[in-house]
C-alpha cells in the first residue's frame, strides 16, 4: 500500500512538474529565445543559442537549461549577444563580442555566461544590434559595444567602440532604457525621454536625419511612462495611457494607419488604456489595461499571431483572452506571458526559436511547455545515465541517440561523442558535469553526471 501511495504521489508531482506555469520573463535574439523561470534558472532555445551552451553551432528546438545556477534576476539579448543580471547585482554576458558588446575588456566572443567586471550594483540592462546599455542602482547610465552611429552616446562626435562599460554624463536620474538597432533611448525620473544614435528615419523623434552623439531630450514633454525601440523606430506610452510612435513605418509598425515615416512623436489612435509595449525588427506588440493583446506591423512569418501573414498598419486585437501580462517582440517572432506565468509564441520558427519542439512557423500564439529539457531527477524515468556517479565511463539506456556532448557547469564543451555502448571519461577531472543527448529528431535532453576518482 505504501509503495502504491508513493507511486501515486510521484505521478502527481511529475504531472505538476510538466504542467506548472513557470516563466518569469523572456528575451529574444536574432533566431533564438532565452527564458528565465520563476525558480531563477535560465533556459534557451533556437539558433545561435550555442553562445550560451558552449558551442556556437548548437541548435535546440525546446527550452534547454543553461548551466545550473538558479539566482538569475534579469535577462536581455541583442542580435547575437546575451546579458544577464544575478540577484547579487553582478552582470554576466556571452555571445558575439567582435565590437565589445559584452563589456569584458576584450573583443573575444564568449560561449558561456562570463562575469563582467566586479561591480555588483547593476539594475537594468538593454541590448541593441551589437551594443549594450545599462543603469546602475544609483541611477547612472552606462554603455559599451559598437558605436558606429553614435549609439553609445559618449559625445564629441565619437564613433569609437568601447569594450568596457563607459559612463554617460553625470546624471543619476535615469529610470529605464531601450536599445534599438543603432539608436538608443532613455527615460528619466521626471518623465522626459532622451535619445541618441542613428536618426536616418526619425527614430530619435528629433527633426533631423543626422546622428546624435550624446543624449538629447525628445521634445519638451515630461509625461512619458515607458519606451520601446525597434529597428529604426520607437514606440512609447504616456502617463495617460496614450500610445505614440515615430521613425520608419514601411510595414506599418507605428500603427497609425499609414506606411509613412514619422520624424516626431505621433499619437497612435485615441485609446488611453495602453499598458505594455515591445518593439521587434519591424512589428510591435502591446497589451492594454484589460489584459487584451494587440499587434501590428510586419507579419510575413506570422509574428503578429492573427492567423495571417499579412502586414497590419493599425493595432489588431489577437484572440479573445484578457489575461496577457507581458510581450516580447523579436526580429520575426513574438513571445507573450500570461498572468499565470505561461509562455506563448508565434511567428518564424525555422530554427526552433519558438520552443515548441518543431521548426514550423506558427500564425497564432501557441503555448510553450515548462517541462522541456531540464536537468532534473524526473528525467531518469524515461532515460538513464549509468553508472552515476562514475569514474571510468557511462552508458545510456536509449537506442535513439544521435549525439552526446559533455559540458562543464559553466557551459564549456568538454567532449563530444558518437553513439556507443560506453562513453569514456578517463582523463576528465572529478566534479559535476552536464550530459546533452540529442536524438534523430533533433530533440535534446540534458542530465547531470558526477565524475569521481
């Protein structure tokens, strides 16, 4: 009887593990996605997420655990680089570093999250195409990376790249930031917006088409609430809940009913109930106060989630749900959180960046599981690595194994194996490692392996 009760309890717990809603926040790169769970663990899926998994060519089509740390607080992605802040305020980065976007004083790309400096007072981070901006706890503003269009805001007409965090001015009243492709925006405590960088299409909201190399106020308004930057366009919400946009509008991403660029902040419609916004490459996603989801702009891959692949130049309501919480627009796909912490996605999926286990584009939001490729004690129910702990070799009780890789806990690739009955570990130091197993369907799973002397 006791065994029967224990088994029933295990099944219940296992089912809960599979179905529990767990996503806290999301960040989207070029063709990849990073997710932070409520338990503080970090996960990734799609193309180029190998910058987080120790090998640039790794591609996963379901959420895959990044390391074993569970103290992550915030995440952000550029085109091919990732930033993360831990609970202790330390800053970490990985990815393409050819222009110094990681801020580690080198121009060498990193294939696992690497601590940036020794400061432990980072509050907010935002990543553009190939540069990074951040705010510290004291309200100071910092930037680094590519500066070809003045997007770092260091002034004096400088376009020199920076590979370490560089302070911008002396102000300590910066509230939030938004990094676009090559333009940057920041919101101050007093509700004013400041912008700098490329201005080819009016994306700074300042009437000119020349770059601006230091923060300059956008208009005179001081009632701005939030900002979002896409590729050469900007979306913002005022305190009264009104929606505004400026910059390029070739796909209708501003949402004003036209495809005409705007060089100054232009009101979008007459509604005063906008709550949350996110800007992608050429599309916009937003949530209203009532929890409804709205999208507009480029839609050739279904990123708007309205069931079509037709661009929209006005805000378009998606479905009938009223429990949407946050939106995250990427280049060609969209992610959305609900109030229950469930994750939904639509759009381009040819690299598995939606995380649903396929490479098929989705034209309406589909739910992304919480239970995917975790390193957990539940995994051995269907697959076992044995002996574990081990000192000479390990085996896998599965027939469909295409590839096996051994990683250190910080994501460094230690050894790659071809399918075999036994996988040798001789010469590898004792400790805890991660085994990544990929089957013929390109579905990957990760497991812990303890090597002993």
